[in-house]
């Protein structure tokens, strides 16, 4: 009898858990804060806003709808995206009505029966190019291969020049492409470990830590500035890291395999706290990654795209947490500002060896086409313009 009763209880508990899973299956995944530049569009892509907790991660947007409630105006609503286009003539620093709070712009997710499943209020901050002073500033980018390609940083630099902010300069270790002023500190395969740990303890092929001061036996941002001949303050640091911590969790960074996302959090906190202690006025932008699409693709060799999406959502949660905790840290939610259906590198290929037709195939599920890098740069630049406008 005991066995029977215990089995009944377990079956009941299993049904209850499954019911909770169905009800709690999907969440909206967006940033708390978005930034736009007056006179330029801000596009938010719906397929980068949905996350699933259970089941199939490959096409999370397939059975759900996303709407913008309490529309703040100047918005066009499309099946795939929302587009905000605010003219230069519009006054104010925020788009929408926020008093009372419940009237604030809200992204809400529904099932196909229009049952509301989850929502999030968002802040939409606005800046005008004419409101940002052209004064001396230092920007430093830290990252992995997505930054090391140089497209993000060059796009940001070129746009700053276009805006007349010629005294804002990029600093760092490397220069790339055809522009010696397009500087950044980034290397393919790098993770948070490469910017926080003793290089002698790192894998030999990824052993250099440009922040490491051997005299202190620790990371040192002032030492970094002196080593590479950069003067003045570190005013803004833009970080695009985390992907390789997970991608190479068993081969390069076994602490992630044992600690999970907390391994990244531990290293990110060290980076943030050390930087702030040496440059207390420096603002830190934590940039997320894009999510995969359901298009035919050449998958990353070490990671199924379903697991990749799940990790991006976990990384978003961590960076949201750090943004809330540190007043000088800002999270850039890239996946909602990136068109992963259209801005990845593609080719035409036969779907199988016997087929006569060809299909469009994404050749790299991680590294986007050039226009995809531009979307990363735009998302970071919009946040930078807001912060530079409000400098004390």
C-alpha cells in the first residue's frame, strides 16, 4: 500500500509540475532600458524577445505574439519588429508617459488565444546629436572575436565622427582594418578569464591578459593605460564577453562546467569592481549576444543552437542583475535589436546531395554579416549617446 500511495503522489506531483511548466513555459526577454537617437530609427525585433523555459528552444517565437502596450507614439508596428522613429523636433528625454507607472511603454507576450503570459515595462531614453558636447573622451572596447573583427568599433567611431564628436577617441591594444584609429582590445576565443586571471594559468593559445600587472600580480587598468601609451581617463568601457566561457566550458574553462553562470558572474564582478576602483567615473556597458534563427545553418561545431539560445537568455539575466546592482553599469540587450534572420552570413547551397534546388543557408551561426556587426554597434552607440548627453 505504501508503494502504491507513494507512486500516486509522484504521479500527481509530476502532473502538477507539467502543468506549471506549460503555464510558465514562455517569458519575454527584453532589456529594462532602450535608447534612441532623435532622427534615427530604433528597431526592436520580436524574434529576439522571446525565451522558453521548457521544450523546444529552436523557434521560441512560433506560438506566441508580442505587442507594445501604452504605445508612446512615433512607432510603426510590423509582424517582425517595432520601429521607433522620433524626429529631432521632439522635446524631452524619455519617450512615453510614465506617471502613473502603469501607463509606461510595456512589451507583453500572449499565446495564440490572446492570453497574457508575461510583460515588462521599458524605459525609452532619447538623445539628440546636438545635445552631446564634443569634448575629449576615451572609449575602450573589450571582447572576443565579434569585437576583434573590428566592424563594431569602426562603425561606432565613424558614426561619432559623423555626429561631429571628433574628440571622442577609441583606445586599446590593437588596430584593425584600414584605420589605425579603430582601436580595441579583443581576441578571438577570449572570455572573462582572459581579462581577469593570471595569464600563466590560462591555456597557452589564449594566455595573454592585457590587463595583468606582474608587479601587482593582479589586473590593473591604470597599468593597461600606461602600457599602451594612452593618456587621460577611461571614460567608457564596452564589454562583449561571455560566449566563449560557455562554448569552451569543458576544454578551456572547466570552472564554467562546474559552476555554471556563476563562474562568469565571479569574473565579471572582479572586472567591474577593479575598473571602478581605479576610474570611478567610468561607465561600463555590458553587451549581450544575439539569438539564433530557425533558418537552415551550418551550426557551431561545439554547441547546438537551442543550447546557445538558452545560454544567451541566462547571460542576459546576469547582465540585467549587474545593471541593477551597479549604478555605473548599463546592459545593452542586443538580441532584441539584432535581426538574426537577415543579418547573418549566407550562401546558396543544395539542401541534400540529390536535390536540384538550392536553399539559403547561414554559413556561421555565431559571427554575423557586416550589417549584423553594425546593429551591434548601433545598440551600443545609442546607449553611449544617452550617457554622454547626461555627463555631469
